C-alpha cells in the first residue's frame, strides 16, 4: 500500500477509535438529536388545572370582565392547514403557526374551574390570610396612583406553579389593556384585529417566468448552518492535525517516521487521515441536521446542487485549514509556541463568521465577491453565497470560483509541505512569519 | 572495487550563514562498515540526513544505491539521532506500523518482529506501551524499527548513545553480524573505542569538512607514532638505540618509552634494542582513534 495511505489510515484510526472522539463526534450529536425528539414526544410537563378562586380587589367592572375573558377556558389550537400546492415554505409557516397555538393550548393550565370574584371589602391582611389558608388561589390588588394610572399587585401562595403564575401575570396585563380600551368605549377584539400583524407570504419571481414562495427564516438559517458546520468541522480536523504534528515533533518520533517515508508522504498522509476524521464528524452532524429537516418536512430546502457545492467547499476548506495547521505544527516545538503563530491564523479563520451578515444580505455584492477570492475565506464565503443567493449565482461563476479555490488549496498544501520539510526537524525559537515564507523557497 | 553504495559529490549544506557541510565528497562501497566520527556540530547528522533525503543539499549530489534515498528507502535502514516513539502506542503496533511503511506484509512483519525482539532480549513486550519501557529498551525498539525490513544499507546515527555497557556490547555484536551478512553499514559515534573495534573504514569530519577518509589499517599506519615501548627483564637504564630523540622510564627502571627521530625505522630500532639488552618485551606503540581524533580535530571547535 502507498505510504501516504498507510499514514492516513493510522491517523484516522488513532483519532476515531478513541473514546473521546466517539463520544464527542458520534454520541453527542446523536444524543442531542435523540433527546430533542424524546423531549418533543414524551417529556411534555404535566400542567395541573387552575382550580380555585381568583380574588380581584378594587378592580373596575371592565377589568373583571376583561380578566374573565382572558382567563376563560376552551381556546382551541389553530388547526394545521396544509397548503394545497405542496409548497415547502408555506408548509413550514403553517406548521410553525399551528405548533405555536398547540403549545399555547397544551402548556396553558385548564381554567374551567377557576372562579373570579370581586372583593371590594377585603383588606391587605385578610387577603393574605385567605391566600395562606388556601381559601383563595390568588388575589389581584389594584391601587390607583396619583397620576390616574393603576398599580397592580398579584398575591400568590408559596406553592403556586410557574405555569399558573405566568398565565395569571400575562392575563392581568392583557386584561388591564382591554379594560382601558373598554373604558374608552372601544371593543378590544376589534382593536386587536386592527393592530394584528398580517401574515405575509413572500413570492420570489425569477427572470425565467417562474416563482417560489420563501419562508423568511430559511433565508439565513440554511446558509449559516451549512457554513457553520463546515467551519466547525474543518477547524476541529485542522486542530487534530496541529496537535498530532506537534506531538510527533516534541516526542522526536518524527525522524523515525521520516526514515521510513518522505516528508511529502508524511504531510499528505496526515492531511488525508484527518480529512477522513473531518468527514466522519460532518457526516454525524449532517445526519442530525437531516433528521431535523425531515421532522420539519423541510428537507427540500437544501437542493442537490447546493449539497454538491457544499461538499466541494468542505474539501477545499479542510485542505486550506489543514495546510495552515500543518505549517504551524511543523514550525513550532510545543503548543505554547504554537499560540504565537496561531494568532494571525485565528484572525483569518474568524473572518468568514464576521462576514456572514454582509454576505447573506448581498451574496452577489462587491464584498462577498472579493472575499471569495481571498484564501482561506474562499470556501466559506462561496458556500454562504451559493446557499443564500435569492437569484442563483451563475454556474459559470460558481465553477470558476471552485476552480480558483482548489488551485489556491493546492498551492497552500504545497507551501505547507515546503514549510513542513524544513521546519519539522527544527527545534528552538519558533520562526517569524517572514522566515516561514523563506522556508517555502528553500531547496 | 565494487560500485559505491553511497556516493556524495561536492555536497554543501548551509543553514543561514552557517555552513554545516562544506563540499563533501564520499564513497561508501558495498559491504563496508564505516565509522563516521567527529565532534558535536561537525556536520555528521546533517550529512546523514542528506544521505537519507530528509534534507537536501544546497549544492552537490547524493546517491544511495544509484538513486535518491527517497526512492531507495525500502532498502535502507536508518536509526536517527533524534529518536522517539509514540508514547501511548503498543510496541507491537508501532513496529507493525513501521513495517507496513517499509512495505512488509502483515504476516511477515509479525514473524520478523518476534525474531528481532528475541534477538535483542525483549521477548514478551509487544503488548506494552512505549512509555512503559526504559530508555535503553526504547532505543532497542528503535533499532529494530531500522532493521526490520532487512535493509542492504544500514545508517545508524549514534546507535550506542544512552546504552549501558551490556546493551552496547549486544548491539555491537548485532552490528558485526549484520556486517558479516554483507550489509553496508555507516554509523556515527562519539564512542571511539567502539568504532575502533567495529570499523574497517573511518570518516572523520570537523566544521563540515572531511579530515580523514581511509581504512583503519591505513590510518594506523599513517598515524603510527615513532615510539617504542620496552620492558626490561631486570631494572636498569634505557636500552641504547640509534635515532632516539627522547626517552622516559618508570621509577623502577623496568619500563621505558623511546621516542624516535623522524625517518628512523622502528623495526631496526626494535632489533637494536633486543640485541643490546635482555628484554621481556619490545613493541611499537599502536595509535588509537582517540589519538588520531585529538591530533586532527581543531581545539576550540564544538567538541
């Protein structure tokens, strides 16, 4: 077998076949997905009914009426209306809207046995005594201020659960507003209808005569998640490469390896080996993402072409990050020294995250386009642009940028190999960035 | 003479302003056991690394087995000066990994590893982790890694460093056996008596330059001191020998050392000494590598 592949195999096995990796990269994502599903399916909290008397002290008749209305039981969840045309974005909107109302229904305590009474003659002391001995469930005390506004005080027993408390607090606030409207002879339901935010359906046209409906959240979630996954996994794979190189250098095993293979075979083997590790990691995260997208019936938010470009960008990003890490690893003697060289590298690696708002806002803008041609930003910006572009980028442009990116990645791997060859046997003071550049030109 | 197995022509290697190896020419022929000597910083390890194609010369050409060492790695065994093991890796796994890099099949590797572990008195440690071994044991494992693939050429950089006398003797005997099997062996060392015992040929370097490149016999002849060591049967004065420029004796007057003038024939001087005085022994003093080393290596270097 080719020595490069033997080294790649060893690096892959010794990283992946460890408990730490298994738990970090395999168990944790699967556990996260499993727990999310289990919580959704089985672990809904038990909400007890709100049974008892709510005393309202010094409240107007409008307030009592409004409070009775806001606390009345029997609100139904909005039924799920499936879009007739099968449009994904509409489906997602409908599911989310329905889910929100289902949550209200499910998480809201049953108030069918709750009584609301006015207690004009009660005193602060008697109210507190009635709540402590559980005669009343809770009490609302309204005190007029000097400026005509009212101060509301909700008095509850120590045992009141949060779900009850939240419902009472929310209902009192809403009832106070409704009472004010009624005081002005306005009908709250009418006002609510007048100020309700309309449901907006965005239809994006294309120049070929077609159109598609888009959900607002998909505009940024998919690009950011895809880029984030690539960023996270390539950085983790690169870090594995860095620490492995430093470990081999500091333990002096590197020259033993170089007695059996060339420096080029060694660095390429390591890059491939940790590349496979990265692939395992992103596969696990992709599986989790696929589970969530399937649960949301939104799997078609990611097109096949986007997946292909994302896969190519992942490879390109890994090669670039791995080259940087291999260069740094070869140039230093330990992790402490690596920090000084990693400073500028980290700044470069963080740049795609800082550019997310600019690129997703205008994927074809000058900043996004220029950043695509700055390695190692190329793969991150490109994947962001491709998945965020409302008007798809031309294939000519995408292929051109991919070709540029892979040429840049190959150049970075080559330069890392040159630095690796010179630096890997050197000990002592770490080189300056200028010296690193000189190493590239060494014979 | 056989074709050279290792050939260096005008090889120069600089590190910045420092010239580590300066226009070095060298030929090592098939079956030679070459001792590569020199003080620290002489350029030995740099030369060896260039021979192994781990680093490349700035000028000149290096050939091993008629090509670059990179292409001939499967036929070269190399024990580097800077050596280490994967701390957490098991000995068997490490040796099998190195064997696979050298192109040895898994089954073959298992058999060879068992043989070599036994030969170096390390039986039963395959399952142990590298970090659990003593320094000497680790060094023997590294030696096994360098010979596991049955190389034609063996390059050992300071193979005796860190070994106790028993293991040093064991390693010497194995090197001798490998040489007797017809392998070409180059080893650098600071342990001059070991080199003197083992080597046929000596290469001495200092400040990146070759000071000496000859067979041990020729070196002895060339650096033969004009000095006779004489032991009398009875105490008395130094024997009278023509051509003596200086003499020194012990307190009893039994043992004498005669320094001859340049051009005096030692054989004739010994015959003359025997003729004039009853002696227990008379011999010409043999030059040691340490004498040669001390006389050639510039003081004030890195040694």
